[in-house]
C-alpha cells in the first residue's frame, strides 16, 4: 500500500523518500546549468582524468556534472531520486547523445548502486539533500572497486553565513546542532525551498571512515568574485570538496617493516 509516512525525518511514499526537488525542478534547471563555477571546477579537478573509466554521478539532478564527465570520455551513469530532474536529464540526452544511463532511484535503497563496478563516484552538493547519510555512504562504498575514489562537494560545514545568506546551520543554532532545516535568508533561494541537512565535518569524515573511504585530498574553493557584495560571507569557508579513496581490509592490513601500519593512503596521482 502506497501510504505516505514520516521515517527518519523524511517523508516517504511506497518506500522511496519523497523527492523535494520535484517541486522546484524548473527553478533548479534554470538556475544551475554551467560547470564553469569554482565548486564544479574543484570537483572535476579532484576527479582527475576520467576517459575510459566507469563513473557514477550520485544525486545527478538534470545531469549538469554527468554530461561533463561523459564529454571527457567517461562511461557514466547518473542516479537521482527526483523523477522530474531525471526526466529533464533524459530529454537533454536525446538532444546531445553522450551514452549516459540515467536511473530514477533512491541511492539509500538496498542494491540501488550495484556492487563494486565503478572506478569513481561523484556527488555535487547532493549529500546535504540526502537524509540517510549512513545508508548513502555505505551504498557508495559498495559500488566502488578497491582503490576507487569518491569525490563530493558540499556547502562547507563550517560556513557561518553572512548578510542575507544562510550558513550551514540555522542562525539561532550552532555548528553543533545537526539536522535538517529550512533557510530563511533572502539570497539562499534554493535552500529556502528544499532545506538542507547540516552535519559537522567530523560526522562526514567519520562516516566515510566507517565504510573504508579514507580522506585523500580536500579543496576549499573561493566563491565567485562579487558573490557577496557585503564582503562578509566570502571571508569564511563557503564550499568544500573532498576526495576519498576506498581502502579495503586487505589493503589496510599491509604493514611496513618494523610493524608500522600503512593504513593511511598517500595522495592518489591524477
């Protein structure tokens, strides 16, 4: 029976979390179309050369990053919970045939991503829209081959906001108050409509580690010049991009002479 219910803080229908972006799909597509912004560039830089690699784009939306990966030679698939955004991605694929496979599914659902077949997984600003971080990271790790890489971008968990710009957590709260909330600030146009999940940086890193994803490299790209006329918000860390490497137990168990662990991976070459 398709009964709507509240579960783990998210409205679900028939077992799939209700996609908040369906209601704002047109606004989202018209507002976010380019990959020539500091965060997209940082994400793509951390992904490195993708030609010939199998890549999964999680929370792909209408395929903005997905298409760029395909243009760079990746064998790429995109997954998103929003049927309307996936529909728009498929329409664009009809006009610009890049061989992308788009899947309408909840990344946190068991088996949604498959098992161990991808060289890279990307996620551009998607993790703060996913209520079940633990389930999502578990699925992403399972989808990666050993030494595969997970690269994602988020609003910086330490971003405190600015004039008319919402921070990572509610104005009346603190960095330590995790949970989903709806922004009210005038210039935070998207988060006023769909909300956001605030989590501490330690929560992200700890969750990655529990699923054998080890921090490899980070980037904190500056926002676009002139983005904050008040020059208040742009003095703080606004964006964060992270690359993590999947290190399975057999790789972590390797030891250097003298018994020291080689668990911490060296930065991966790109």
